[in-house]
C-alpha cells in the first residue's frame, strides 16, 4: 500500500500544474519570400532560387513555464524552382515541407489580451521538385532544376503578436525566417559550377488558434 500511495500523492501534487498549462492548436496562411544564390562557371552566372509563393502552417503549442512556451509546427509552401540569367529564365514545379520545434518568449502574461512574442527553434525542411522533366532546359550549362527530393536542417527565428479574442479564440500576426543550406540537389550545379550560401525564407502570416 505504501508503494502505491507515494506515486498517487505525487500525481495529485503535479495535477494542478499540468491542468494549468494552456494549450493551443492553430493554422495560418501567408506568403513565402526566398533569396537567391549565384551559380558561376566558365559559361556564365545565373541566379538560383525558390520563387515566392503561398505558405501554410499548423501547430500544437503550450505554455511551459510562466512566459515561456513551445510549439511543434508543420509548414507547407508552394514555390517553384527558378534559374535566371540576363533575359533567360527557367522554372520548375516544386514545393517544400518543414517540421520544427520553436521555443517562445512572451512579453506579457497568459491573462493579457495582447501578447507580443519572439521565437527560435530548429528542425528539418524537405524540398521536392515536382515539374515535368525535358530533354533540354534553359541555362542547363550552369545549373539544372531537377525532379528529386532533398532534406536539409532548418533554423527558425521569428516573432509576432497574439490577440486573445476570448477564452478560447486567438488571432495571431507573425513572421518567421527559415534558414537552411542551399538545396543543391533540387537545383543542381552543372559541371564546374560553384555556389555557396544559405537559403533565407521569410514568411509573414496571419493565423487563428483555439486555446484550451
């Protein structure tokens, strides 16, 4: 009986803290804006990037302690692969998906109606070329847009404002910067081409969440 009582007492003692945690489930929609990197060889130079496109996100989060929170997020972006040089441009269908965990620091308490926050975290991002392959492609002497998949590590930083509309409904306005090594398999350098750098993906977004 003594062995049973101790775990029960500990569980009852921890129950208020568990119940006090505030959880939220949300979805958001916005835009994805990516930077470009230069591919260079003896033939010439081209700017390679993922085109700007639509972004959507879903997350499950909770308040871990005081003003500190955390959330696991899934992001989906509809962005084409793009290669351009002078007046020539090549494009190729593509999308990206990401899974990451972010820590949040809020500047006001859980009870406040307006909660500015900053976030930082890490995860993985999946790049998928989905276009129709052809025998030739513009600028293929510098780089090639490919129907393949690639996984990269991701660093996430961001911030925004949460507006608690009532006890259960929350409006969020936020922006995130997703940083990954440049995906050189889906945008593959041609023989002799060189590139270096990071892909910077800026995503502003509006969102709704249910808290409980």
